[in-house]
C-alpha cells in the first residue's frame, strides 16, 4: 500500500514541478515557438519517464508479500536526473533571456545581470531573482 502511495505521488509531483518551470519559460519565450516546442517535448518526456517508472514499480509491488516494505530494492533514478537536467536548462534559458532585457548589449553586462540582476528593470529583475530563489 505504501509503495502504491509513493508511486501515485511520484507520478504527479515531479512532472508538476517541470510543468511549473515550463509555464514560466513559455511566458518569457512567448514568441519563440522552437524553444517552446523543445522544452515542451522535454517536459512530456519527463512525464513519460515517471509514468514508466511508476508502472514498473507498481507491477513489481503487486506480487510481493506483506514484508515487502522491509526489503531493499534498486531505485531507478533516471527520472530524477532528467528532472534536474531539465530544470537546470530551463533556469539557464530563462535567466539568459531575462538578462538580455538589460540596458547594455555587451556580454559582460549580460553575465552580470544573469548573476545579480543589476541593470534590469522592474518585472525582469523580479522574475530573475524569484527564479533563482525557486531553483536554489
């Protein structure tokens, strides 16, 4: 029962985190359909990985006896690795796009805006700093 509960929560929570980051990315890259298509495909792939992992875990837990929760099993971590890689790529893409909204077009000022938010105005600075806080 506990394995089924973890599997059900796992299939909802982890892909939902990726979808939240995708929504943020689609707001920043609203006019660039290729970026939206790429990251949307990655988000769907993450959902597929978690559906596969959950289905595999639930099928293994159906035939176990009552002491199965005390046995140690290998955990498939590919979904977590894919989520971490996806979130990192989305974070970098959003931050770089927001840094490009700065006052200067020089690459050093973009890197400075990317890290600190200095040189950005209002909403861009808030989005950058809240994204950094969410990611960290």
